[in-house]
């Protein structure tokens, strides 16, 4: 990190990212005019809003400029990735390397802005009619819709700008700091829950137990992100790469945290829709889908909602697998480089072999991810804490973003180190040449 700060260009990038994050956090705590804060306090503890409030960094509960935060972008990502299966042109773009991915990204950003407007409008109308907006008039609905749409647009553009700095994914940075901003409040909730009406020894024991459980989940998240399966590959002697062999890593967390983010977003949408409509069927479904109602002794029937959660997570993981690990493209690249997997013929057999191994890692990785998420929900509900931001999903997201950012920063540091080495080498060479001139 020190060598990065010594490099002027990298230092400016880091300071710019910090400036963006500070701006986001300031904009997340200032409510827009005409908001009834008492109404928000009465509904924010409802079953459908915890996940949504977490990914917005409590900006939803405050109804600030960034009340929607990056949720429109997440919704747009789900829509576009589903559309790649239905629309052939989008599928071709997704397979068209870096150029195609950049076009897909632009389409996702535009869709995110559109979704921001739609979500803002329905939020202004749905919650405004129930007491959120004061006064509830058409012009107040219009003002709130425009402000929230503008906030979502700013975050999408800001995320794009941060990504282009090559120190990490911009949307992931915003999501990370949104979640981290909710940690202090949740720590206070845990402390008060375990220190209520207890003796000092019992308080210390409960707090130690809470820390131990948290460390177990943290260790699981780290293991998930760092574990990988290595497939041996060999290069032919005619290949430019003259190495005898190399390893092709397939990460256990091959689908990243996308399955749980997408699943949480879908379930959150259903719960919020049920709150808006007051439809009895939707309200019953939302009770089953609410993590608040899972693993509670008095109402174990609602734990059946876990099955839907698991099925959705595996659906999105399987769907996202080809995007995260394109076996066909990797097999073609290996063939072009004169590389083979021992015992596997080049071309289609290599592609099938890689896809099989990637699928196995996806199944195992998603299973461990679900154990962490559902395990955290089980612990929270057993101790009567409810859904916390420091639960399984948030720890998964934070650990994943931090590790990926560390890898990016490490790569940047190596690049800076190499540039510094050659700069010193060239300066010494110039110095020797000058000495030679003077000696003549």
C-alpha cells in the first residue's frame, strides 16, 4: 500500500475513490424534503425491507437522495443476464470478449437508470399514499421520483468511473461501504441483546460466543473465496510459452456472490410488493420468504421458504456460470496457444471437461455460500436478534469485495514496482552516458 501511495497517479486514484465514497455516504444520510420519518420508522422493521435497507446502507430508511442506492443496477443486471438467454444478439455480445462485455455494460447501465425511474415512481406512489410524503400531491410524487432517479443515475455513473480506475469494481465498492456503514448499529443491537438482564460473567460468555460464531462465518467466507481447484495444462514445444506445464485455477466461489445478491433482491422485491399492495396472497407468500420467520420454534412452517431461497440461488448460480467461466472460450484459447490438458483432446472434449469441473465447483461453492447465509439466519433467529447487516450475506459480500480489491491493488503495486525499476535503470543508463560524454 505504501508503494502505491508513493506513486502519484495511483495515489490520486485512491483519493478520488475515497472522495466518491464520502460523497455517497453524505448523500445517504440527508433525507429529501417532505419525508415523514415517523412513517419510515414504523415500516422499516417489516419483513421485506432488511435486505433492501442493508444494500442501500440505511439510505432507504432515511429516504435520502440515494434511497434506492444500487438496487436499480442490481435489478438491471438480473434482467439483462436473463435476456441474454432469450435474445440472440445479447448472447452474441456476451461471448464477444471485452468489446461485447463493454456493450453489455452500457446496456445494463441504461437499463439501470430506467429501472431507477420505475422503482422511484412506484415507491413515491405506493409509500407516499400511505403517509411517506407530506403532502401527498402529484407534484410531490414528481419531485421525489426525479430526486431518487437522479440519485440512482449518479451512483451508476460513479460506479462506472471507479471501475475505470482499475482498482476494483465501482458498484462493489459502493455496496461494500453501504454495508460497512450499517455495522456499528448492528453491533450495538448485539451488545444490548446479550447484556440485557444478565450477570457480568454471563454477559462476557455470551459476547465471547457471539464473537466466536462470527469468526466461524468469517473463516467460511475466506475459505470460500480463496479455495480453488487447479487443472494441469501442458504447452507444446512449438508454443511461444515454452513452459513444461501450468495450472488453470477454477475458484470455489466461481460465481462470486451474485447468486445470493440476486436471490435476496428477488425475495426483497416480492416482500416489498406485498407491503405495497396489501394483497393477502402476496402477504402470505412474503411471510414464507422472509428470513425473519425462518427457524423460529413457534412457526417452523415458514422455514419452508428456505427451499425457494435455495432453488433460486442455484438457478442464478447455474445461469451465471457461463458468464463467470466460459469453458468454450477458454478451450479455444488453450488450443490457440498450443496447450492441452493431459488425457483430454483439444477442442470440444476440453470444453466439456472444463465445464464439468466448473459446474462441480459451482455446486460446492453455492452450497457453502447457502450454509453461511442460512446458518447466520438460524443463529440470529435463535437468539432473537432478527436479520442483521453483519449476517451471512453481508459478510460474504464484504469478504469477496475486499479480497478482489486486494488482488487488484497487489497487481497495481507490482506494476508500479516494475515501472519504478525501469525508471531507475534508465536514469542510471542516462547518467553513465552523460559521464562518458564528459570524459570525452
